[in-house]
């Protein structure tokens, strides 16, 4: 593993540079017209180091900060950004830690996702620590072990089955010889766990869910003490000795044995969605072909949007390229998670290295970090919404016009950096008119660093 991140991390610079203040702002200026049906909060989590005292740390390791905008009746009521108060963060801010359960001594300011379930708002992170519960206005309430029912740590990525209200996750932790499928019921407590034996302590950042299966990605990035000792301090690294495989864990039934299928070595951070198709399982994902260098966040091969059709009875996986533009942070309309989907949204990205923090090139080369993509996977078409050349945009989320609206009848939302103001806008795009001017831009009072994942949390 090259020890090249001992110098100042590129993730403290440019569009990744952390902000230094927590801000509360009301009645934000809007260009365009905010749809009145958007009533709720758009929240997004991401790392925001407290100081510049540890310049070697990896992007994934900074304490989480949640940025949120409250929309109501065509107005943008407020913007808030708040660090998650872990014990360390609370101490650094001169505050008293709210306290609560801790798994295996691993307390972390959860930096990866922010979701809502069973009346809670949760900031989540993987690899051992518990999520943190937040108030509606983003104040930290404390770590959450689901009323004492979670046996271990939790996960960054979750999948909500809207038919049942159950929240699914796959937790992993270097201290375990297994990963753990966890179901949180509608009462906000754990209704079931299943331990799945694995070798080498694999990183399982995301998974997929269908009506019948939990789809597991056991890929060759595994726990590594050597990697922990390098400048990036991230204790996971590519392990060519670890067999790459994908597993189907039946959600129901007396025998819940995982059906594992071997695949070529590759890396997958994120799935778009998955669904059952007869006896087969279809799963779409952003896939890095070949080896992946986690310390540099760089793949050896191309990053593409791919579809795997898994036939468990034949023991065969058919791979198909859906789009060869480089892209990440794939999202569907949350209402179709585990069900067939037609549309998907993703962020066009370039390779992030020490030399090119911001990729350059033409959008048609798929090498910009200032465009969002909309995929129509039935028609086989892709539309791009480009922002200004010096703008940056990360993950976008979809908000339906109404609970019963058609799959792409709604809005795509994302924080977009406006270089002219030196601050972020919450941009709202009509999904069915994807390349048109945004219907609204909410002008926020500060910059928002590029971060990870978020949610539109509608309120009735
Ligand atoms: Fe992720």
C-alpha cells in the first residue's frame, strides 16, 4: 500500500475543504419557484474535520456534519449545519457529551448517511460504531442502539422496505468472523438478526434488497493492520487473496443459507437497486473493474454502471454494461427500493487523486464533477444536467410530487456549489424535465463541502 497520504490530504482542499462554523439561517432566498408539495427536510451527511491537525487522515474518517434545509409551503424555512456530537467532537467544541451506549469502544461522529425511520432521524456509519440520533433540527440526542436491541454495531447504508416498514442493514466489524443482517421493525427495535460467516473481515459498504433476498457483496477489500499504519489510517485495503463473491440471503424461510456465486475481482461501493425477476435477481450498481486502491480512492479499471442478472439455480451471473460514463452515488426513487425500477440518478465523477482533486475535461467524456445523470433503463437513454464548469455536485435524491405519483414524477435535489457566491445552493430539478433549468435554487449562506449521502424526509 503506497504511503502517499502523509502529506496534506486532498480532501482538505477545494470542494472538500471543511467548513469551520455551524450556521442557522431562516427564510432563505430562492431563485425560481419551490414546489409547494415539497414539505419536509432534505438532509445530507459528510465528513467535516474539526481542525487541520491531522492532515494525513482519509476522507472517510472525518467527523460527520449534517447539512439540512427545511421546505414548507413553497418557502425554504431554514438551513442548519451541525457536527454530530460524539464524545470527541463534543469535547473539542467545549460541550458535554450527551452520553449513551457504545459498541466495542468505538464511538464515532457518524459521517456517512442520514436517514429517518420509526420517528427517529439517524446519522449512520459502518464498521463498528452505533448511529447517532438527531432532533428534527439536527441537534445530537445521543448514540442509538434501538432501545438496547442491537447486538453490535450498525451500518452506513440501509434499505427501507416500504411494503413492511422494515429497515434492513448489513453490519460488518473487524472484530467479527461474520457480517450481520439486521432488521429494524416499525417500532424502532431490532426484529431479527442473521449472522453470515465471512473470511478476512471484508468491508461491506452497501448491499441490495429484493422481495426475496438480501444481496451481499463479499469483495476483496478486507481489514488490514498494515493499512491502518499508513498515512491514510483507514484499516482496510485491497486483498488479492480474498475471493470475490456475491451472496443471496433468503429473507424468509426455514433454511436461510446464503447462496454464494463467484465473480471476477471488482469493487462496488454502491448499488442503485435490485429486484426479483422470476427466479432470477437483477441488481444494478456502480462497479470498479479489477483492483481498487481504497487509500487513494482510485480504481485500476473503469468505473461504470452495470447490471448483474443472478440466476441462483444455474449458479450463473450475467453482466451487462448499462452506462460507461464514470459515475457514483446512484439513487432510485426510494419508493421502488427492492422493486423493479425504471429510472436512476447518479453523479458524474472523475478520478480523485493527489494531482487532480477536481477532474477536468468534457462532460461527454464522463469526467466532470459538475453534472447529474438521469437514466431511463427501459428506454436505454441517459440525460445529463450540467452545472457551471466550476460548480461541484455530489449525490442527488429524488422526492416524489405526491405519495402516489409515477416513478419519475417529482424532483431531484442536491447541494451544488455556486462559485460566483462561494456558497452552496439547494438545487431542485423537475425529474421529468431533467435538462431544463432547475425549478428552484435555494441560496444557502455558506459553502457545503462535497460529502456522502442524504435523504428527503417528507412530512405529511
Ligand atoms: Fe456510501
